[in-house]
C-alpha cells in the first residue's frame, strides 16, 4: 500500500499524482513537466534510494536538448549545471550534513536565475527551501511502477499541474 505523500510547507497542498510504469512513460511525464514549468522554477525531488529521482532529471534533461547519459547524480559534487534550451541546475542534498553546509553551496542565488533547479533529497532541508517550490515525491509501487505525487502552492502550481497531468495521461 502506498503511503500518503508528505506536504512540505503549511501552505502547500497535494495537487495530483500519476503512475509511471516504464521509461517511455517517464519521458512523457518529463515532457509534460517541461512544458508546464515557468522560466524560473525550483523542484524538490523526494523518494527512497532507487525511486527514480536521478532518472527523472535525466528524462527532463532530454526534453531540453541534453543527452541523458551526460546527466549524472551530483552525490559528491553536490551541484551540476547544464545549459541547453533551458538552464538546469541539478543538486543532490543526500550528503549535505547541515544548514550551514547547504547555504555554503550558494543555492539561494540559483533560485533567482532563469533556470530550472531540481533538488534530489530536498526533503532533508524542506524548511530552508523556498515555499514556492514544486515538490515531486516518487514512491515505488508493485510491479516496479512509480507513483509521482505533486504538491505545492495551489495558486502558483494548481493550474500548471492540472495541465501537466492531462497532457501526460492523454499523451
């Protein structure tokens, strides 16, 4: 049974969810996500080890014109920057030990740039991250399927997530 996803800020609501059954589904989801993100967007990616956080970033990277193989988890480098049709910052907070180390990375500057910022293990520092973030929680389900639950500010993300899920389901 799937656990209820966490909502990371008081103002946030669960905005929707979908099931991803294979890599073509993930690519279709990433395409819909890419189409719905504004020029400046920050996403918190949450889920257990092996849930598919890095794979989602790789699928998103393909949508903006990068080769998925060039996008690797920044577990040790902590931040990777990519430039294609859009600028992409990929962060991994798994090895970040505390808030001081988080801020030493200079991430607050990333949130102000014309870029998509995708942060793996963002839930470790949820209270320190912008309330405007969109949160994607990936849960492993039966038959190796994934459920992606999306939460955020309803006024900011509600319509976009509705359009994203409609495009994904009908794509």
